């Protein structure tokens, strides 16, 4: 049966290829991006009657507007793939004084997902893009009080999304399913070219695992779990994501920041 699937950051890289993969299977894919021009190109590439939603996820007002726009069009969502992400950015701080990596990779998907909760069924899936690059969160970095290099900010933001995925899964014990996924390391996207100066591995590796996480049977009962596509298996995330004190500190900090930004 055709499913309705929102993919953030589907104008490039893994998100665009996942959109093409799922649309080819007959699913109704809602494309999201920050650039209207890139959204038009992506819609042409994906084909069919694809809907597009423009929102800059480094701006909290636009995150809310995105959730409202999607809810106006759809009573029910089967899947959201929180794929949009950044590693190298300039400037590195938002006008509100937060690190853009935390804003786009951690806070925006948290707020978007919570705003979309009424649209999900018990069987819906929330698929969150984590990474092999995870590092313990320095709360001063999360709060925008301290700046660190690109990879450190990125890795911390990815641990933080891994933590909130686990915590949201515990909160929503009857569903929807919440899963964190490392799509595979050094896949050939612009993020990897810009960040590491390398061509990278076949992007389809990432698109295939996101397809499975979105609609595959193996992920239907996997709420709260972390899938590491470098291993091709469910695995433990970074030890800091399993440390109850760190989890609780990070969750409190995320809730404080999003309350401030709302
Ligand atoms: N590639 C890898 O090896 C790898 C490994 C582990 C995890 N990941 C994760 O996979 C996800 C996809 O990354 P990718 O490698 O495919 O990177 P990418 O090609 O750079 O794609 C990132 C997507 O996010 C969008 N985006 C970035 N900033 C945004 C903002 N402020 N507002 C709205 N959309 C925004 C981009 O829009 P534009 O098209 O306008 O730039 C693009 O559509 C990310 O979460 C990344 O951290 C990737």
C-alpha cells in the first residue's frame, strides 16, 4: 500500500536518492528543502505529483511553518525521515546564537517531530539520521555558549539526536516507532565532499537503509534502537548515548533551548 513519507533535506545527497527510491516504489513522497530552486529540480528528478515544502531548518519559525503546512495537507503521515543535516557551515552560529549544526541536526527535527505527532499512527515511523561520528555533548556548545570545530559540533549534534530518538521512543511506548540510523560512513554526498575532500562511497547504500528503516519489516518493532549501516546491523550507539546522567542532561538542555526558541 502506498505510504505518505516526508523526507527533510531531500534536495540533495542521501535524502534525494531516498526520495527517488521510495517514489519509484509508488509511495507518496513529500519533498523538503531550504531552496525553492533546488526543490523544483528535485521534484522533476523524483517525478510524479510530488509535493514540495520549503523551510530553512536553521530558523525555528520556519520549522513550525513546515509542520503546519504538512499538517494542513495531510491528516496522516506514515513516515518522517529527519534527514536534513549540516557539517560545514558559514556562519556557524544562528542569529539566536546557537550552533547551526545543533539547530539543523538536533533541535529542528525534535520540534518538527513533536509538532507532527498528531499526524502519526501507532505504526508510523520516525527515522532520524545519526552518524558513526558521535561525541559526548558539551552542554556549553549545545547552548551556544562555546564554539568548537565543525566535526566536533557535528558529532555532538548527532549524539544528541541519537539520545532524543531513544528518549522519544520510551515516551511513545505504543508508537509511532522511533529509530536512529547511521546510513553508512563517507557516502558520496556534497557534505562528504566539502567536509572530507573525498568522492565517497555509493550513495545508494544510504538510500537503501533509509528505505528499509521507513517501510521494511526489520524495523517495524525496532523503536528506540540504533541501526549502524557500517555494520549492517542494529548496534549500540556511542557509550555516552547509553549513560543515563548524560541522556538526562542532554534532554533537559534540548527542552530548555527549544522552549527558548519557540
Ligand atoms: N554522507 C554520509 O556519509 C553521511 C554519514 C552519516 C550521516 N549522514 C547524514 O545523512 C544526512 C544527509 O546528508 P548527506 O550526506 O546526504 O548531505 P547533503 O548532500 O549535504 O544533503 C543534506 C540535505 O539537507 C539539507 N539542508 C541542509 N541545511 C538545511 C537547512 N538549514 N534547512 C533545510 N535543509 C537543509 C540540504 O539542502 P541543500 O540541498 O539546500 O543543501 C540537503 O537537502 C545528514 O543528516 C547527514 O548528517 C551522512
